[in-house]
C-alpha cells in the first residue's frame, strides 16, 4: 500500500491582515451560529480566534498546519463551558474557512 504524503499549504502573504482577520471573524461566527443554535459566546470565540490568527500571521506564520496547531494551543485557555464547541472545532473550522477562501475543497484538499 502506498501512502500519499499531504503537501503543506502555505498561505500567500497578507495584503491587509486586519481585513483578513475581520473576514475570518465574521465567517467563523456565522459558521458557529449555523452549526448549532446561535449563542452570544460565538461572537467572543470568533473574535479571540481572529486575534490569534492575526498575531500568528504578523509573526510570520504562513503554514496552515502550524496555524491550526497554534489555534488549538492558544484556544485551550478559552472557557468553552458555555459553548457547544472546543478549541479543536474552532481550529478545524478556521482551517476549512481559510481553505475555502483560497479555492480549496477542504474535504479533498484539491483546488
């Protein structure tokens, strides 16, 4: 059996990181509200996730896999007790939203 290696996905340089972060925040909040019932906490989750994303990108992180790991790690400090979600769900949703914005099919990894 041949195992196919998954190539890393490197994000293009950001032209406007604040705009990119706001777009991610809005998209993530919309996703969170559609998956289960809309909750007030979803807006806070999306805002914190966007802040992490912006900071990571400003620090030079362009690898999507590394961004996902950073998101999981940093969101562990967030109190998810009033939410249906966890740091893993948020990081995976962020990754899917970024992939879609780049024209990838998150399910299959192809453009």
